[in-house]
């Protein structure tokens, strides 16, 4: 279980619009030296919500997430976590504060076992007994991890590797889980399993910031949705509002919503 650190009256389990922000982007301008990719991005990620960012390839979604993990530093603006500016905070300090990211590309050590990979997620935890306890909890939650603990990570399918990456990220008991296109390249059955797992992490009380190419499926899970286009927020609202917006549907979701 995640440790819920918000004050009781502030907790909105469904992540209502009134929920306080655990994370906020404030006028973030960022890029890679060759020029800006993000041109002043501002929105809030409500605590205990599931916020899904969608938008075309190249819109800057992964770059945005990199400003959260600390791999990309905003040229202007800042990312605020629990009311504190993250400018100047190293990637490691962000992990220590409870911000954990699963990157878009597979990130397991293929020649190491599933168990070693998952345990590595707890590298900041000194207390070995706590690591053992967390491993037990994670194994319980992810049957595939339990079954393949001794297998080399590289021998697993893409979907199984994704679940191991989820398991690894939970070893730090994060408050904010950041996921970059977790469903990429998965067959429909595995994709459902991955989405169910995202839903379960959210139901455990964790705040989830999800980027999804599979926009409709991601937004259906989400309490909040953000449409990013050319490094700018084009639209934001509840997941439902984004899904139901006819213009957004036509432009970004492969046609208008057809119910469901
Ligand atoms: N490491 C990098 N160095 C230079 N340019 C990059 C780098 N990563 C991404 N870009 C460029 O930034 C833009 C946005 O990329 P990205 O944030 O990955 O978009 P998305 O995740 O929405 O597909 C693209 O034009 C991409 O080519
Ligand atoms: Mg990306």
C-alpha cells in the first residue's frame, strides 16, 4: 500500500477537480539545446488522481516527463512537487522524494534475473528487511514476477518485461508513478493486463501520471486528461471531458467518440 500523506480532508479518492496538486508544471519551457520543445506548459496533477497526457508523436510528452525525473532541466518555469520547486533537485533526490518513472523504452538489465532487477528498484532503501517485505508485496501483486523470479529478464516477453518494470518501480513505494507509453508494442491481451495494473496502482492510492499513445484507453482510465500539441497544452479537463470533446476526438483520438 502507498503511504497516504495528504491531510485527510484533502483526499479525494476519485481525484476530483478539488484535489490538491501533488505536481504542477508552471510555464515549463525546455528542450535539448537545439531549441525549445516545450513552449510554456502549465497544468496540475491532482494528488491520488490518474492524469493521462495524450498527443501526437513528437508533441513533447517524453520531454515533459524528463522534466519531472530531472533528466531535462526547464530553461524557464519549473516543476513543483508538493509545493516545492524541483529546480536544482537531482534525479536521485527526486526518487528519494517519491517520484518514480518507468521510461518509454525497456529498461531492464536483460542478463540479470527478474528478482535482481526488481530488487534494484529499492537501491535507495538501506533496510534489508524492508526490501524483503516490499519484494513479497510486489511478488503477490505481480504473478508473472513470482513465476519468473529466477529467469533472465531478457527471456521475458515485452509485456512481461513491462510488468517487471512496474514491479521494480513499486519497490520504492512511490507517491507519484510516472509512466511513459507503457502499452507500446503490446498485443491486445497484454495491453489489457498492463492497463489493469495501472488502474490497480492508482486504486492503491498512488498518484499516476501516464503518457499514452493509446489515447482512448488511457483517457478512459484517467481522472484527468491533458492534450499536448507542439509543446503546448491544447486542452485539459477530466478524462471524460477530453474524451467527449468533439474537436479533440477528431484531431487526436482518431475520430469523434462513439460512446463506450
Ligand atoms: N535527446 C534528444 N535530443 C534532441 N532532440 C530530442 C531528444 N529527444 C527528443 N527530441 C525531440 O524532441 C521532440 C519531442 O520529442 P518527445 O518528447 O520524445 O515527443 P513525444 O514523446 O510526444 O513523442 C521531437 O522533435 C524529438 O525529435
Ligand atoms: Mg514519447
